[in-house]
């Protein structure tokens, strides 16, 4: 994942609106590059968008009604698709594994807001589907059971903590 320059980091810390605009620009240009089959450039843009979304989550977990987790999920899925289009299945899997692991951690993080934990719990099914599809495509069938079991365990525990 590409890192953000210090100016963008400071921008995100001081102005989530400007950071959201930067995120949207990265996603938009990434989609254009992807649609024009310039997958390397698409990966760079989606990687920048992913960095912005993660910083927004870290610095401003839920500002107003904006759920930054959905931005991270969108950027991750687009980045994975662009890596897949480049034939870089290992990188595509890595992005989805990192996303899935971050969702699992959020589900169980007591210091994180309840609403963010519930959003992470709600995103687990789609994340698991994408990850297991890519693991299967990459021939990593032995990891499928482990990922599914861990996800089921975390989902049950998080649901018991958050919804009961």
C-alpha cells in the first residue's frame, strides 16, 4: 500500500471534508484507469484511497453520519480487483486478507465505538466471500477452512457482545 505524503496526512487530520474529496478523486481516477486497462495506475490510485480511508478511521472513527469503514472496504475491493487484473493474485489476496483481519479486529475491539463494531460485523460476510473466492482462485484451499472458522468464531462472539 502506498503511503501518503505528510501534507495529505495533515490534511486528513485537520479537515475530513478535504480528505473525503481526495479519497473520491483517487477512487474516480482509479476506476478510470481500471476501465482503460491501465491496472498499474489503478492500483496506485486505489492504494492511495485505501491509505486515506484508513487514516480517516484512525483519526476520526465516525465523524457525523459518515462511515469511513465503507470507504476502506470499497478501496480494498477495487485495489484487489486491479491486482487480479494484473495477474498479481498474491497481492490481491493480501489486500483482502488485510481487510478481513482488520474487520475481525474491529468486531472485537472494546475501545472502538459500538456503531463501528456493528458496521464491521455487518461487513464480514462480503469480506469472507471475497477472500475465500480469491484464496480458492489462488489455489490456497487449505486456508479456506481456517478463515471460515475464525470468521464464524469472531462473528458469534461479537454478536453476543453487541446484539444481546
